[in-house]
C-alpha cells in the first residue's frame, strides 16, 4: 500500500497539489466541495473562484441572494439548490459557530448538503486534521488494488481507517482521484500506461487498454 501511494504521489506531484488547495481556508474548501458535487472540476473550480471574488466569508455570502449565487456558479450541477444550501450553511455558521467553519466531522455532517466526502475534505485540507476522504475513485481503486473488499464508499473509509498508515490519510484522496481521472478509469482502465501496473492485481478488471 505505501509503495503504491508513494509512487503515485511522485508521479502526480500530489504534495504541491494538496498544499495549493488548502491555502484559502476551511470555508472556501467547504463551499468549493459543495459546488463540485456531480460537477466536473473544470466547471466547479472556476465557479468557486467567481463566487469567492464576490464573497469570501459567511457574512459576506449572506449579503447575496440565492439568484445572485446561482447565476454566479452556473453551470455547476444543481446550481439553484446549491445556492440555497450555501446561504443556509452560511447562516448556520454565523448563528451557531461564530462565523467559523467547524473542524469536527460530526458537526460538519449536520450542515445542509454536506456528506462524508465533503466533511472529510474540510477536516483534512482545511484544518490538517486526520481524516480519509473516500469518493468513487478512492472506493473503486482501493478495491481494484485489493486493499479492501467493500461495497460502499462509507465501508471503504471505515476499512481504510483500520489499515492505512496515518501519514497517507490526507493525501490518499488527491492521489487516487488524480489516478482515477487520468488512468484507472471505471471501465477499461489504461493499464498499459499505469505507473503502478506491476503492483496491481487488477481485481475485477475484465477489460483494459
């Protein structure tokens, strides 16, 4: 497991990528993760940038209305619903948390639209605290590599918390997301150009390139 992650981290220059993402603070990471749900990075990243040029704090966000936020973040998926969620989250942060984004996973999960993936990213990238963010890429590739035998991302997260060395908890998401987006695709992964092909048992892979 460490050998695979170390090799992939070097291949994709993950250390620099994680540092860059954590630079803008927990609130930006929280809102950016919300906007990224069911939306491609090339759409959600610019949308987050546009929104944060208008409002960088919960208090500033509440000076906008839902229509303004929706127009700004369009065309992210479910942009109208996400605009309402952003306002609701910002209001809760002001009313219950003094305008600060909480660092506790369970408290984050109480916020509208926030699931375990988003909460773990805020905890890890926003605060540098231990956590494992498991999305579809991490779930799929962890099973494909034979590290886990799980049916859901939540089950994968629970198992990885048991077996994954702590130093990999934060970077594993960026490592495997990058690998999943470029090489280890859900269908017909590009095994012929995979930097860890010699370490992968290809569990469940029936066709590759």
